[in-house]
C-alpha cells in the first residue's frame, strides 16, 4: 500500500518535540527557541496545515511544552520562593510542580494561539460532529 506525500510529511510535525527533548537533554535553551520557531515554520510549510493553522499550532505546541516546562522548573528554582512553607521541600515540589507545569503550558498555548491567529486570520471552520449525528449515521449503516 502506497502512502501519499501528505502522510509522509506528517512526520515533520514531530520535529518540534524532538527539538524540545534535545533542549532538555543538553540543558540549553537554544533548541527550545528553535522548537518554537519550527512550530510556526512547519505550520506555514506543510500542506495539510493549510486552513487549520491554529489547530496544528496547538497540536505541535502542546507536547513540546511539557518537557521544556519540566526543565525550566528544575533548572531555574526561583519559583520555589512562592511555595508555602510546609516543611520538606520534596513534598512541595511534588505537589506544586504539576500545577505550575499546567499553568505554564496553558499560557504558552494561549500566546501561540494568538500569534497563529494574527499570522493566519482566515482559517477554515472546524467541524466537530455531535453525538446525535454520529448515532444516526451508525444506525443508518
């Protein structure tokens, strides 16, 4: 079975995640900046992203931010000054780190989404089938 070129190009959507993982393992922020830039470059270049750029920015940004936020929270512990004094530092890390990672990822997704809307203001409307429609289609088949 032969795959079309659009399926082959889908592999490039994982490149920002690879850059983010490289940033984590090297401890450098340069690959992280490259990952952020690559998200927008790949969205502009890949043909299956046309018309749905905001969706693809979201899909490429979300997995890329998780390892980067983990690295930032471990490497730059200035955020620990805001933790309440509860005794052991390890317990504070375990309790607050996932929440801080979610907040950071959410803010990054908002900013990349706004930047995507500024760069590509005209996009196709996303169609999400409702439950009734899918049940009717399943019953009719």
